C-alpha cells in the first residue's frame, strides 16, 4: 500500500512537516508494511519555505531588515536556478517584535517589506534566475516600496531625500527613480504566488481589507490607501500606464501591495499559491502508484473550498485517479459540501477530542490516532463503504487545532 501524506500546517498548533510526520507514524503503527510518502505542502504563504526544503531545495540563511527596521535572521531556498522566497519570514506578522505578553507589536503605518527585497537580492546573488515569491501573513502595507528600495529603486520626497520605511511615508513621495534597479531582474522570471485577488486601492484594496489585521485604525486605513495612491501615481510617472494597470490587477493588493510592486516593476506573473507549491514539490509525480493521498489543514472551511491547500491537493489527486482523504482540526462545512468537493472521507480532530485547548495541545497524538484509524478503515473506504459515522457527518465541532489562526492576511 502506498499512501502520500500531503497536508498544510495546522496553524497555531503544528507546522506541516509535524502534521505529516504524525499522520505517517499512525499509518505505520497500524500497517508497518505501508509505503508512506511524506510531502508537507503550503499555499504560497507561511510554510512555503519548509515545503521547498522538503522537496529538495537548500535553505540559505540571510540577515535582513525586519518589518519594523530591526536586523532579522531569515532564509530563502534554492534548487538549481530557482529560488523560493517566503515573505512572512522577512516581513511577516510572525517576524514582528513581541510585547511582554508574547503578542506581536503591530505597526501598520511603519512596517516595511524591505527584508523581502533583501531576500530576493540574496537569491540573485546565489545565481537564481527564477524567483517564486510566496506572499501572505505580511505585517506591512507599503505597496512593496521597501522591496523596491532593497532592489535599488529610490523613492524620493520633494527635497530629493530618500523616504523612510512604511506605507505612511509614501504620502510624501514625489518621484520614483528606477535607474538603479538591479539589472539582473531583467533576466529573472518572478512568480507571484498569491491567492489574494484584491486590487491595490479602494474598498477591496490592500489597506481597506487587510490593514485592520495589521493594526491599522479606520483613520490609518484611509491614510494608507491615500499613500498607496501616491505610490501608484508616481510609478505611473516612471512607467506609464503599466503601473495603473498593475494597480487594478488581481493580486496587486496581496501582501500590503507587494503584489503591485512585483507586477508593475518586476514584471511578475501571478499564479495561485498552492498551484506553484504543488508544482515545485512534485506532487503529481509522487502520486504515481499511490493508493491514497491524505491532505488537510487546521480549519477546513469555506476558505478551504475557495482554493486553499486541500483543494489543490485534491485536484491533483483527481487528475491522477487517486482517492483523497482530508484531515483537519475542525470543519465548519456540511457533509454534502465535502463529499461534493470530492473527498472520500473527512476526519476532524474535534471528533476525537472535543475540548479545543486539548485538541490544539495534543494535535500530534490525535493525528497519529487518525492515521491508524484511517488505515484500518481504508479497505472499506476504497470499496465504497463508510464504516462508522464519518467525522464530517456530525455537526461541525468547536474551534480546534489550527482554527484560531486562520489569518487570511495579505
């Protein structure tokens, strides 16, 4: 029996490699002869670098500028001439300093994407000619200004002085000088791995939709949107209509507007994050000869059906003719929706342990139990039977492993 285990993280509980390892341990305990292929995946946001390393990329450590200007250790991954840059590691909410209670100190007006640009530059130094830029979970709303500055662009005020960090500073932007932009970028393919389809500006823009999650007050949201408008206009002065078109394109609002900078200046091509990740981890190839694929994430909900990791894995599995099972901390979806989506069965940890805190704290043990149970039930499942009540056939449980941190941040 060959089983491919390809889950995303259970956010707030376990990272994807730990989820996959726990499921694999449970499978092997029930069937020591099973061939288990462990392939943790991601949707282009947090966890993308780990997925790349698990697929044979090599991690390279770099010291970059953190989201509020402090030195920060981060990494990019390289395989051949393809680099993977995970923005969250350099410019994400998780990279912010924390207060005495362990909570991130948010700085919506002042946070910068500069560290992400420094990772891209380091990847170019290492020989990359293709950069996969995974965005999500960002702390900044600077329209990618910091990223561009790190790559050699100059953002100048009316006195010809370089702007400081953060989106709010863009209100004083008078001119963008792109003459110093790293020339290697002209020969570099940039892939913007982003599920977010929001434009840069307006009520669906980067500031309005995602600014509050980064600590922006209603007044700061208005100020940031106005400042991003200035950035768009000054880049239009430098690039013409291309910048205005990029500002309206799907994905321009991703990562606080980093999507806009990538599309307008770096010539990036946007693709769904999970599609890009599944491609570079080689899921389709690893499914050859498989009897089953197991996927999942902390909270299996409406966002999941909108194109998150489980649906991406399911789509690849269906193309390969391999049945798929989902495992989650909890699900809020009706059984009919899960079956119609194509999952053979769904297992929720809340059906084993209804207490949310215990469920999150002991997710590893519970996932091992699920892995073992799944193997015991697999013959009946593959024969079209459903022994016992399916997890998804009961009412959705309370918040559990991974649900508490469904950020939806960009």
